[in-house]
């Protein structure tokens, strides 16, 4: 194999919680009287919760919110989002993703999660992968979110593998940039597909097998 480890983004790569994020943010935006749609939601990919809120508040006319009010709004969105996550089950893990992960494991690769989400462990447990990965680096162990590379550097450190021997799989351009900055090769999937900074384009999840 070309790499010793693969670091997977979670939302948009292993599973799809983007619609739940959308629904939870939409409800908050409606309450605030702020316009919000799927295109704006795409800008929230890989971005932290508080930074996502700032993007939504770009359309808030006139009103200036205090830090405390913003934290409260972000918490309100998160409670709604966590309610929606309860609907997830192992059926939300596709057979293709499961088979690909299992195959990569048989090849001796270390497999990690590198996600901006503070709910990463909850999501992994909902889809039955709570004990699958060799390391989990998520929104709880970082101070700077993608495109800063901290989340991937931590994942490599937890695995004990050098960044140059890791490949990152991402659906967010910010995540591809984060990998590039620290010399990690990257595979772009979904929304990030076609991004020129990515080392590989992955038309589907199992395309990883052509490059790993
Ligand atoms: P939370 P990823 C990211 O997950 C999502 O893409 C992004 O939309 C979200 O704002 C971020 O997690 C934080 O999520 O509110 O659950 O902490 O794509 O990096 O796995
Ligand atoms: Mg993502």
C-alpha cells in the first residue's frame, strides 16, 4: 500500500448528517428571520459550529448579538441537531463504505477519523462504528478548525504515523486545504470533487482502493 494510514472526515464522507445540520440551522434561521438555504448550508461543510453560526448571522440585519447570545443560539441548534441524530442507525452506514473500510483494514492500514464535529463519537456510535477506528480526532481535541490542519495532525499523532504517510479523505475544500498544508495527500469526494488542490478525485467512496 502507498500509505500507512487513512484519515477520514466524518460528515459527508463516512455518513451523511449534512441534511440534519441543514434542518437544525434552518429552524434557528427562521426563528431569527434570517434567509438560509442549501447553498449557504454547503458553506458550513467542515466548518466549526460557532463559525457556522457566524456565516448564518451574516444576513442578520442591524442587530448585534453578544458572545453569550451566540453561544446560546449555537447550543439551541446543537440540541435540535442531536435530537435528529437519534434517527440514525447502522443502516445509515452504506454497504460500500463498510466493505471498503473492512478491506483497508485487512491490508494493514491504520484508519482514523479527522472531523470538526464535537458530536463525532455520538454519530459513530449511532451508525455502529464506535469501536472501529484506531484513532478519533474531532472537534473536542482541537482549538482551530479546518482549513487549519490541527485535526489531521492530531489524528496522525494519535496513530503514531508521520503526516507524509497519511492520506486524508474529505468532502470539504477546507479539509483538502488542511491536508495540503501539512503535506498529506488527499482524496476529494462529494462537494470537494474536482478541487484542484486534492491529490485524487474520488467519484465514489470505494475509489479509495485505486489510490491507497
Ligand atoms: P458539530 P466534519 C463538520 O463535520 C460538519 O461538516 C460541519 O457542517 C459542522 O459545522 C462541524 O462538523 C461541527 O459540527 O456542531 O457537531 O460540532 O465534516 O468535519 O466531519
Ligand atoms: Mg465533511
